[in-house]
C-alpha cells in the first residue's frame, strides 16, 4: 500500500465516520521529537584526583626511563 492509497483510504474512513455516525474528526499536528543531547558525566573529585595521580605516575616513569643508562 502506497502513501497515496493510505491517504485515500483514511479519507474514505473519515467521510464514512462523519456520514454514518455523525462524528467529528479533529486533526492534530504531529509533535516533534525533543532534541537529544548527549549525556555527559561531570568528573567527580575522586575522578580528578585519580587522573592527577595517573599523570604523576606517568611522569615519574618517564623520568626514570630517561635517567636509566642506555646499553
């Protein structure tokens, strides 16, 4: 069933509903979907401290590698 056929069928059903049952049809505009924003976790104090500690350990390791004598 194509969109045009579906529209025609819905119009026939609407007209039959109005004629046979005396009903009233109200058309509403489609509601737009809300914008989806990516959820982002704000880093906690512990997360920041952990990152600083990792950076400190990495710096120490790099310093240690540079000080080691080359063979």
